[in-house]
C-alpha cells in the first residue's frame, strides 16, 4: 500500500501540536505558580481550593473552592477578588457560567438505588434532591414539588446533624419505613412522624456520596443536564429547570 504524505500539511500539523503543547504546559506552569503563591500568602484558603484556571480576563485566575464558590487572584496573589466577573459588552455573567460547568454532576453516575423514588404523572422529567428531613427549606421545596407533575424525584436522605440533631435518627426511621416515600411525604407535608422500624439503611453511603460531590447544604438539586442548584426553588424556576413535559 502506498502512503503519500503532503509534507507542508504534515509539518503544519506538527508545529500546531508543538505550539498547543507549549501553551498547555505554560498554562499548567502558571497555575502551579499560583498554587504555590496561594499556599505561601493565603495558607488558610489554599487547602479549600480544588481547581485553579485562568479566568481569561484582566490577568486573573479563578479559584474553585470546596464550597462551590469562585474567587479570583492575580498570578502573584497580591489581590483576592470575591464577586462576579461580567462582560461589559453583553452583560454575560462569566462567573455564573463557569460555576455551572465546574459544579456539574453527571446524573448517570448518581447511585439512584440509594434514593427514595417518587414518580408523578409520566415521570419524564427527572431531578435528584439531597434533603434533610428537619430542614425548613427542604419542606418549602417539597411544597413546591407537590404541585408539579410529569416528574421523577429522587430524594437522597442527607441529614446535617450539626444543624438538626434529630435528623439522622428521623432519616433512619423514614428509610426503614414500610413505604419510605410515603413516610417522607407524610413528614414533610403533614408533619406526621415516621413509625419506628429497624433496618440496615444506606445513610452512610449517601453521606459519602454527598461529600464526594461537595454537597454542604440542603436542599441541593441535581437536574438531568448535570446542573447543581442549592436552595428551595419556587415552582416557576423548578418548571424552567426541569424543562418541557
């Protein structure tokens, strides 16, 4: 078999690859330098920074932290900026867009067998929720969800004992109920305490899952496109995030 190579095309691709590699290596070196400067100048913040990337604006670097926030620093870490970067010509919120990407969760990687499953209507739309039974905002969210149809809701019982001391035990009773989904709704919407049953629950596995995805508050919602949104969204925003029926 005869193979003909156009030397100019090959050479162009070769140098393109070399230049791209040099750019990537330079970017990695710059980010490593920022990490080093961060450890020296802001040692309390440094352990909480998960990722460092160029912000492609004003010579700044974005710091993505373990509480799902973005901060900005210059390369020498002489300035720390807390706030959104917005493009002036179109008012595009660069920080918000980056957060959606950095905080995204791949829904197909969620172990849904650990969650309570409620199907409403055709169940076509899907949302997963990390929720604490004693969290008032979780109850508010449940009231909003109760008016939405054509959705499958996966609820991960995620008690935060530091805020609600009784939540771990109550989560256990709900998980061990004969009908956990009904027990959850009864407690959230009607304030009916779950009956005490014993079983081998999966709360520890859910806690580990939440830590893996840096879930540090409830409710936290994960939508089908991977977007993660904390807080009790009103019904209109839920409908918009869930998409068409």
